[in-house]
């Protein structure tokens, strides 16, 4: 809840058994997180059924947007969006109803939908469609810019929503996964790097690409478990292929929490070598922050050159690296309160970043603010 999320995604298959129970669990979690739902509604073959029950189940549920998908199609038919919109009249008039694909962008681009009935166009991304090594995953950030730009070209001015984002493909459409087994049989959709420093750095370079390309909204990972940002309460230490510790906070949590804190703030121009480092610079009122990641598995020396309006005598820096990671994962609130002063010489800040280090630089009065 301290991440101050914009929404929580809930996948609903109203023609499958148990959907109402799963929706109820998502609704309760969204209430605990203090955010609305992003509702992904999946329709099966034939005429839509189960939508009346869905309308009744929503009740007083707060919904930010509804994404409609056809389970047997590469992209959403416009009639499906219209049918779901008509079936959910109790939702506020400002609720966006979108469509797209839950497969890959390639399918959406190949079967471009009629967007006339849509308020948004949505698709997921993952960096491991063609390769799984870290260098290749970092390089996908440039591809992310391209797919967002391409989606905008046929979205007819409608917002582009990237949902969800996962480190590995969530499923194989040609060979659906069975139910997840015990912890000792880690599901194929879970990547051990979910809890790594590299995972945090990949998230930052991808977030930068999405923001600069103009993505309207993004949905990242899951809340808990091996595909989430915090390990689940039922994790079994020492008995899993995935390193587990109940309640362990993954490094990517700190990246997403920092970004959420500045949600809606304008981006400042920030350039560099996209295959070695990534940086996002934001400013809100008299507070500015630069989020920096070393995208390499070796130490890296960089210089952050500040413009005239951002030339303080010093900055506060909080470093997430191989030295501080354990504290950040086991005692996240204590870690987030700690920052060291860093001198600025002639508007230039020199940093020695450890392998896959993520750091937050605060310029201006104060530091992190909850919310």
C-alpha cells in the first residue's frame, strides 16, 4: 500500500468456474491497497455470457478501466467492447473501456482492431520473447519505444495502455500451463531474476522507454510471489528453485515505489548510453529526483551533469546495490530513510556504480515523501 498504486489488475473469465471468487479476492486486495481495479474481461467463443453476473458482482467496486479481450482472437472485436460496456451500466460514465490483445504486440499489429468503440488500446510486454540473457533484455527497451509508437499510429488518438508487464511470458498460448505446482516446481513463467538487482534495473530502463514514448498507463508484475514485488507469506525458504523468504521485498519494489511517488510529474530531458546506464529525471514543485541504474554486470563510473536550474551544492543519494540489497529487502522502510550526502562539483555529480546498482538522487529540500 505504501507504493500508492494507481490500480490493481484483475483478470475475469465470466464463462469459467470460480471467476467470482477470484474477483472478490482482487476486490479485497484493492481495498487494502487503496486503489481501484483495472478489470480485464475475457470473453469465450460465441455470444458473450456471464456479463449480468459480472455486473452484479462488481457492486460498489471501484474500477479505473475495463479492458476487453476475446480468448480465441488475436485482438478484440469492437462488438465485444460494446457488449461489455452495455452490460456494465452502473460503472461511472468516465470509466474507460478498451481492447487490444493479451497475447503479444505482434498479434495486435497483425490484426489491428476497429478502435471506434474503444477508449484505449492495450497490450502486454515481456523482454524474453526471443532471448533470455541480460544484454538482450536491456536492448528490448528500444523495441518498447517502437511498439508504443506503432500502437499510437492506429489508436486514433486513444491512450495506449501497456498491461501487464512481466519478466517472462505469462503463458504459452500454444501450450497452456497447468496449475502451478508446489514451490519446488517453480512455474515456467517465474524468473529468479524477479528478485534480483538486474530485475530492478531492467524495470527502470523499460519504464523510461514507456514514459518517453507516451504510454498512458502501465501494469507491472503481480503483488506477491515469484512474479511479484514482495515474496508471499507462504514462501518456503530453502525448498524452492526460487530463493524464498516470507515477506521479502524485492529490489524492483523500490524502483516502482520511487516512480509512483512522482506519478504525473513531468519528465526532464535525460540522455545517456542506453546499453550501459538508464536515468529518469522528474521534478515536482521544488523537489527533483534522478533515478539511475547501471545496466552492466561490472562497476561503472558515470557523470550526472545538472542544468542551471538544478544546481544545488549537494544531493542526497540512496543506493541499492550488492552492499545494501539485503537491508533493502529485509528492512525496506529503514533502508528508504537512509541517504548519504553527495557533493556536486561545477554542476557535475560523479558516481561509481556497482554492478546492476539502482540509485535515487534527491535534489531540493527534503527527500522521499509518502504517497
